[in-house]
C-alpha cells in the first residue's frame, strides 16, 4: 500500500524545481537578449566598417585605371568599364569580391569616375578627376535595429527597404546591408615632383652637396624667376625606390625617402626621413605624331632647327636619327626673333653626343622637349638655356625595346638648367659649370652626381612635364 | 498511564519545525544572496557592455568626421573638427572647384563646416556649425574622450568608469576600459 504523504513531498520538490528553473530562465533570457542584441550590433558595426573598406577600395580601383592610362599604348585602361571618363561622361565600374566580409559575405564596390570641366587646371590644362564610390556589405542575422537609436542614426543601415536612393549608383537593393559612399578628387602628379628620384641607387658622391628648392613662379620664392639663396625653400626632396641613398655628406632642404632602405652620409635633413617610399615611374613611349617637320632627319655637325609659335604643330616636331656635334660646332634651336614663347619637340631615335667645345643653344623663348632612345653624352659647353628655366628644357628617355643598358651623361662647362626624366637610364650629372650648380630635376634608373655642389629644384616643374601619377587631394564621405 | 499512538501526519515537534525553518532560511538566504549577486553582476556587465557600445559609437562618430577633416582642435571632452562644406542648401553634394594651389574646395573658397563634439550634463553631443546639437551618447557623465593630434593621424581615446565594485573603479581599471582609434586624416592637414 502506498502512502499519500509521499506524493505531497514529490509535489513540493517539483514546485521548488519549477520555481528555480523559472528564475534561472528569467536570468538566462535576459542574458541572451542582452548578448544577442550586442552580438547583432557588433556584426552590423563590422559590416559598416567593411563597407568603408569597400568604398575606399573603389577609389583605389579608379586610380589604378587612371594610372594605367598614363602608360604607353596599349595600356588597357578602362577595359571592363562602360566609358572613358570625361566631362559629363561617367565611367562606371562594378566589382564584387566573394567571401570578403565577416562571415564570408561578398563585398560590392561600385565606382563612378568623371572629369568635370571645373576640375581642369587652367595653368597647364591638367585634368583632375572625381571618383565617387559606393561600398556595400550584406548584414548577417535578423534585420533588426540596434538597442540604441544613436547607433541607427550613425550607421543608417538598410534593413528592409533601401534607406537612401542615390541615382548615381545601381547596385543597392532592399536586402539588409550596410553601405558607405565616398567622393575623392585626384590630381595629376608631375614626373618632376621631386628634386631627384632614382629607381635604384642614388649616389650624390662626396661633394657636400646642398639640395634645396625655389619656385620660379613666385616672387617670394625666387628673384625674377631665378634661384635666390635668400629665398631658399625646403622642398628639395630626394627619393629612391631602392634601398640606398649615398648622400655624400649632403645637406638636404627637404625630405629623404627610401624603400625600406638606408641613407648614408647625410649631414642635415630639414624635412623627414622616410623608409616607406615607392613610386613606379611611368615609362615613356615613343612619341606618336601624326605629322612632323621632315628636315633634317639627322644632325651631324652645326645646324639650326626652328621652333614654332604653335605648340604641338607639325613644324615644331622633328624626328632625328641622331645628334652628333663636336669641335666648336653648335646646334641652334631658334625661336621667335622677339623672344616670345616658341616650342620644339625632338625625337632622337639614336644617340645624342655633344663633345669638344660644341654646344646646344636654345634661342630666347624656346621651350624644348627632347625625347631620346639612345645614349646621351653632353659635354663640351653643354646646353645653353638662356632664361635659366628648367621648364624650358625637358629631356625624356624613351623606354628601350631591348635590354641593352642606356645612359645619360649630362655635363659640360656651362650651367646645367634642365629636367631629366629617364627611369630606364643610368643618369650621371657631371659638374654644372664652374660653381657646380644644377637647376632642375633628375629622374633615372640610377642617379649619380659628380662635381655637383648645389642642386636647386624648381617647384614650378611639379606643374609641368608628363603626368606620372595621381594623388588624392580631397576625400569626403557622403553621409546622407 | 497509557500513551496515545502517534500518527506521522499529525504535525511536527517544535525542534523539527525550528530545524526545518533554519534549513529553509539558510537555503533561502543563500539563494537570495546568489541571485542578488547575479543580478548585480548582470547589471554591471550590462552597464559595461552598454558603455563599451557607447564608446565605440563615439569613436566611430569621431572617426567619421576626422577622416574628412580639414583641421582638428581638441581638449578633453571637447573636440572641434572642420570638414569640407560638401552639401548645398538642399542637402545635395556640391561640385568641387580648384583652389589654384593644387587643392579643391566645396562651396566658396575657404568655407568649411565646423563640427563640435562635447560632453554636457552627462550627454555627449555632436553639433554642426550652429545647428541643433545631436546627442550621440546619453548617461555618459563618467566618460572621458581625448583626441590627440599626431600630424597625419589622430588618435582618440575614450574611457569610462565600470561599476563592478561599489567602492568605485581605480584609475588602472578606468584605463583598462579605453577604446582607442587611430584615424588617418585623408585630407592631410591638422591644427587650427
């Protein structure tokens, strides 16, 4: 026979058990609610941050295409995009990267690049570009808002219906996602943005060289457009893509940069010393001109070439197989008699040699660009640049089609005033006249200076020459 | 004298009742203390998590404006950031213009929008120009946020007082709550 009080005791235990479980469940529910909500917030915040990475990657994608467009054809710039950007023409690109986000979510990057007319620099005609990008990341988990309304105000997530419709972009939809929109403006960077750039070794030798800058456009930074030590500026930056600068006890009024390398023999640097430098120089392609001035086809002895008042005209363009002068011979590039600006472009497919006491003479007002595919050896009396403006004599080394080493040797007993861009050439600057002063900028595969005591970089060069890169000058997040 | 038979269900003796009450009290007290401790712990943890979430939000807000900053000025719990004047009166983005010095501007040359972050009456506000302040974190009187200008980057540090001890938090514990953020100034310049 079973006794009834046994059943009552069981009921009491059951009651206690249920009570304790109920209390623990309340705690567990509260903990779960708090934790899951915050976990959700964490995931949403992560997606929001990843969307920024996506949007910034879009800027990178646009800049990559712009840089590709600087290379000699065929450069395949804008392949896969719907347009080449222009004024009123938006180039649109869309990239999806699978498994890029937390939880294996795909990253969507949408880029629009255009070239508004307002962004043309009137001083040199250079076009700045506007890049507008959208980065978006899907939200994982249930589409619910955060505990705190302030989080919703900050991140502006799309949970059920697309929160903001921007007609510029097409990839957003109603699916839960975080998105960020950026606008960046990039400006062209000149090949002559530094006083000296070497792809490999930069050797200034042991001449206690002083490197500084002036700005021939600014009376506060020059006198009558010429270097004035009293108005010395501190933008004489030197850099190498390699890992060694042998500065030879140099005094650099500017920054010194290597690619994870070292600088030896620097007595003083007014700027900063960096080791994170790398700038891929854009190679120079053979000039492609629809028509040229056919005569002469070569220069071998004294000669006169005539510049034209019209920049880029056929009469101002010459294709020469070589320039070779020696003894007391001269190559005169004649400008307008009144000294007004005139232009000439030479493409020398062979070597350039100035020897003995020979000299290349630029006429008053002449602005010369000399492209060359062979070696350049300028000695003798060098090149007479009468206005002493580096912008007036730009030397470009065309990318060789073979592996034979090329060199540029720039010297002579006259003052050297020029800008050299020859990233595939070993460049040597010798002397610089009786006082060893050189005015301009030098870019070479290797750069060595011998007998040069002063290098004065003209900051005006940064707005001339070929475009070598694009840099961001404005960055705004559109937070609508 | 004849003894009456006892039935088990007729009741408890005094000492049995007292022992049962003592055991019940001890168990109840233990449970109550446990639950109270749990509750306090839950409250402190929730508070910590809430504060941490607030700190992250403040950090994200600051970083949002610092990335596009033209200049930054800061003292403890008071940071002023100027950003480009990107939107027109209708709230639409403006077309940029060249400034003639290698840069661009929105609106008129030299114009900008000032954004101020400050702590007032236990609330951290974000205020744009002279507009209505927007609360970005509430009940944060114990928060301290500092923005340090390091040139091309700025760092933000946000701390609060956790409530795990009734005696309060030591400075070391407060420092342990710090949320740091280092932001690259995309527009390059700092300083007022």
